[in-house]
C-alpha cells in the first residue's frame, strides 16, 4: 500500500503540471477568441445566430473523436497541441454566448447616457458595456473552466500528460485507488479554479479591486505551479529524452516501464506517454513523435495491412517488418520479445473437463446442447475486428446461435469464472488465465492470426546512438509464462506496473541482460 501511494504522489507534480498547463492555455486562448467574436456578434444579430449555431454543433462532437481528429489533422502530432485545440473548441461556446448575452443585456438608457456624454463606440464599449457585462461574461468563463478541467483528463488518450493518467491507468489495471485519486485531484482543481473565477465575478459585480486582487493572484499562483515540472525537465536536458508510448491495458503499462528502465540505464531520460489510443500511437511513431513502443504482429496484420489470411508466426513477422519499413514511413521492427498475446477462446477448466473441450470445435458442439445462444464475452473492440465474423464463418456460428456480450476486457475473466458467460475471448498472456483456472481452447480453423509482441522504433529513434543497443537485449527473452506472472502481479496482487516491470527485468537471466 505504501509503495502504491508513493508512486501516486511521485507522479503528481508531472500530471498536475501537465493538466494545469493545458487547462490554463486553453482557457486563455478561448478568451482571446470568444471575447472579440462576442463583441462583434453582439452588434450583428444575424452573425451572432450563425456563430452560436456553429459553436453549438461543434460541441455535439464526442470529445474523444475530436481529440483523435485533431491529432490526425496535425499529422500525427501527440501530446499538448491536439488536446489544446480540442479544449479551445469546446470552451469557446459558453464564453461567446455569455459575452453576447451580457453586452446585449446592458440597459439601453445607460447606452444613451454614454452617447449623451460624447463617448465614441470604443469608449462606450470599454467604459460602460464591458464593465456592466463582466459578471455575465465571467459566469461563462466559470462554465468553460470546469468543462476544460474535466475534459483535459482525456488528453491521456493522445499522449498528453494530465490527471487522466491516473484514471486511465487505474481503470486498465483495476487499481481503484489510482482512479479515485485522479478523479478527486481533477475535481479539487476544477472546484478551486471555479471559485477563483467566481471571486472575480463577485468583484466585477461589486466593482471591488480588493476582491479582484486575491482572485488574480490565486490564478497566477496555480498557473505557475504547472511550470515547475517543465522547468526541471529543461534543466535536465531535452536532447536525452526518449518518448515511450503504451496503450491502456496492464501488459502495455508494464512493458513501457520495462523499456523506460532499459533506456534509463543507457543514459537516456524516458518520457512515458500512458494510455494512448492504440491506432494513434502507431501514427505518432511513424511521424517520430514517439521513439519506441511494444505492439503485436496481429494488430499490424489486421489493422494496418488489412490482411485476413492466416500465416505462421515467422512469416507474419517478416511481412509485418517489411510493411512497417517500406509502407509505413520507415518504422523499424527490432524483433519479438519472446511471447505472444493472442486472442483465444477460453472456458473454465471445470466446464472444459466436464464436456471434454480442448478446441473451439468442441465448444461449438457443446453449444448445440444448451438450448439457447452461446454467450461469449469479450472486449467491445474484438467484436468489431475482422476476426469475429471470420470466427462465426469458419465454425459455422449463425447470429441466432451466439450472443456476444461486450464488456471491458478486465471484467471478462471474472464473468466466465462466475458463469455469467459461457466463454470469453481472452488474451493468452493475461495472468488471470492461470489464476482463474481457465482453459485456452485451440483454434484448428486458424481464425486468429499470431500476435507476437514486437518492439518498434521510429525512423528517427532507430538512428539515435545507443538507443537500439539499449533495447535489443530484451528481444526473445520474455516467455509467455513470465509475462503472465508479471501481468498477474498487477491485476491480481495489485502491485504498481513499475514494480512488475522490475520483476520482469530481473526474470531475464543476468548474463543475457545488457
């Protein structure tokens, strides 16, 4: 427990700093866009309607989709910029709308009085309209601030550093302490900023500089706190930074920590981008925004190469290696780590022994005796992959014969153990396969392609002196059972992924490590 809390607190400066920088930058940009637009729109009703309508439509786009779109539009760029642009787009509407409402709500008698005093348009705007509209405008800023802080947690999916790192890592590893810690930290930050802006709102309503000063000071202080971590990194030197990406599940977190330790031992400074969307991290690798990562041959085979045929592991890896280098921007495949994390249908050993099930064919025969559709649990994504319709085709499963039960992958193992489903689509290197006494069924029709874990480097990363040599000692050294145990340490024993990574490195024979 102490180790877990030590890790949570150790990561807080980086995650909080990243979240704060992103939030305040987006809020500042949104103000710079919304206020001028709002002023112009308040004087032109037809233009106002069009602008507000467009802003409203944009806000209906799901935030995750917009994040991915921004990354694609930026040529695969990860981290701050796609998240920043997304947050700016989302936060424009409340500030813009309240600016229009606030200015239009100024008493016409006061406008006439200003005209009577000989004020021009600019003077009337700055001395009368904006001061009177300020409380309403700041109410919109409050709404935008809370929205920004909450949505910024999703920056993790595009390689951004935020408090969302706690949330996504916790959900992926069933570490509810980390998830709650991230949620509470984001909530405290949102409430704190909301109250500071609220104090500015009260100050504007009462025309009180005494109230405005502490609010402004508080905002500056919180913003400055976000600059501490980048300053430390700048002092440490940016030329030795190695960006390592991982997707949001246990094995990926462990392996990214393993790579981080390897490059750190070689004198580099690892910069881990946790919980990135799977396809986006490959795109970032291609564009040299990520230096290295671990992926699986089957994912490249089906997702990028669009192949539906089955080949053996050796042939698949050769063709994947050639494709990445020749057709995917020169990405380098160093080789496989020695284990696979393939899809496989799994049932409880009790069910397997009772019905003599060793293969998927045996499972299908058993299903015909159930008198109901066969319930197969799996990750939402697996039912959208090409392997699922191929499974039904090869084993002659009709839609009325099978009921796919989509759920988070972390829940599937308990679901089959507790007889909530008949079988699951499991990962072969998952530590819960052995711990939950599950039987992996063979695949005689060869539906699932090989999913060997391979180590990839960006074109630029492969040319960095000593980096390739730091990673190559890991190749071919990790067995499936070893990876299962490392995964089990996180999923079952609740060790932090960093600790499991240290154990994994120690499991490699000392004489074979670099």
